């Protein structure tokens, strides 16, 4: 069974296998670029007017602001590892929405490594350059 068989598609979904592959490719690239601290390739995954809503932060609007957000993140953490998994994919015209979970591991300079788990919702736009992230909203639920 491949991972596409595990991703839920709602009855109203028009998400195609191509949409699901594009989302999986995005998540793999995002993880790779975060691990390599590759600001240019990471920010290129977003639309020019993308919006991120990270937990405990103000909205981050625009590709350049997202690049600065990641640059700050890279300055704080020596090592970053993130793995995200799409749980549900819904295609709607020129956009694809996903519901996902993630695990973030990071080691801040001079401290022990930490791990957080969370969930989010993201909206992708189909562009001439391929699927780009347009909105990303995520949170870290409190520990039990």
C-alpha cells in the first residue's frame, strides 16, 4: 500500500492522484530544505503573497517575510528536522487544501534537542511553476 492509499479524500473532493503527488512532493521538499537550512529553495515553495499563521506569533505575510521568519528560525536552531503527513486532501478548482500533522525536532544553540507535534491546514495554489503553498495555519496542542 502506498501513502496515497492512506490519505483521506472527502466525498466532495476532486483531489486527483496528481494533486496528492504534488502535496507529497511539496512536503518532502519542505522537510529537505528545512534540514539543509536552504532559505532560497524553501521560500520558492510559497506564492509571492503567501500567509503563514504560526502558533504564538503574528501572521507572516509575503514570501520575503516568510524568508525572514525562516532565517530567524535558522539562527535560533543548530539543527531542524520536520516531517509532515497529509491526512486529507481536497481539490477545488485551482487550489488544493490539506489537513496535516507534523513532528518538529530542533536543537537550539547550546541546549538539548526538543520535539513538538502539531497539526495544521494548508492551502496550495496551482501555478505555472507547479504547486505553491499559499496559506499555512498550524498549532501545537498542549501536552496531556
